[in-house]
């Protein structure tokens, strides 16, 4: 499902992220203060803008509050990344992902409201792009342009429902295979589709990214108390 994604900060990590998201069919707005970086990425994204992302007026003018995801990919400029993250949350951006260069930086970003914090030295921009598109997925291994293996830590809207009810498995609507069920430190390989998802469960999944996204979107909509945001 196509998303509107803003990538703020066009260093090596941000560039890779923006390009991969655009190649996957998402509408990508790339933002950086450096004109040369903006010109370099212009042909690889939907829109590229030279702008100061630490200005609330600028972010509002760019319409970021209407975007599905904003990725703060700034590097070592901790003050700027923190301020930008705060401004995005204040604007009401649905899902904010922020880059951290070390654990203290990550801790600060989480406390100010980032939905997810990534550590570039531990994660590739290509894999993070897939995770951003899928949102609740926390680990991803690329197989080809449309398929991958992912790890889902059970969001509340799938808890209490069986894997079959959610649409997993070869006979399900999505044809997403559940390779492993992680529960309380133990692993079940190829679990039964009659298995009920519990709080704290982890699911290792394999299949088409778009189909997995559709499955999660449907489950999220079927959960009336969920507001669409997962911390």
C-alpha cells in the first residue's frame, strides 16, 4: 500500500532510505539543508526540497502533518534531530522514526515521542525502508523487491486472535507464512494456525510485503480501541 514518507537528512543512510522507499512505490519527500544533496537525490524520489527541518513553520508549510511517516535521518547533529522529532510530533505526524548514533541519543528520542528509533551502524538503510513501510515489524531480511522475512512483535490489535483468524498461513488471504512463534524464550517452528497470539509473542514471517501490510492494516482497523500508532 502506497504511503507518503518524508525523509529528513540526506547523508548516506538517509539517501539509501529515501531511494529504496521510492523504488518500492511510495511517495517520498526528501529534505536537507544542503543544496548539493537535494540536487543529487532529486531524480530518485518524488520530491526533493532544500529546507531547514528545525523550523516548525517550514515543516507545516511542507504539509508534513498529512504524511504517513516521517524519518528523521540526521546524523551527528543531535540537537537538530531532537528538535525536529519534537516538531513533527507537535504537528501530529502519524508515525515518526528517528535515527540515533548512540544509546543515549536513542533514549532521548524515545522519551520525546519517536515511535521507533533506529541505529544506522546496526541496520542498513534498505532494510529500514521496508520496516518503515510495515511499521510494526522490527527486523527485516530482504529477499527480493517484493518479499522478505520479518519479525513482528505482537501489537495489541492481533492479541487474542488465532493465526488463521488473522489471515496468516497458506490458506489465508495473505499467504504470509509464519515460520516461527517466539513465546517466553521458547521457539515453535511452523506453528499451528489455530495458535492464539498472546501478549509478548514474536512472529517470524515470510511473504509479500504488500500482502503483510494489508493484513496488518485490516487487523488494526478491526481493533476499535487502536489509534493507529505503535510506540
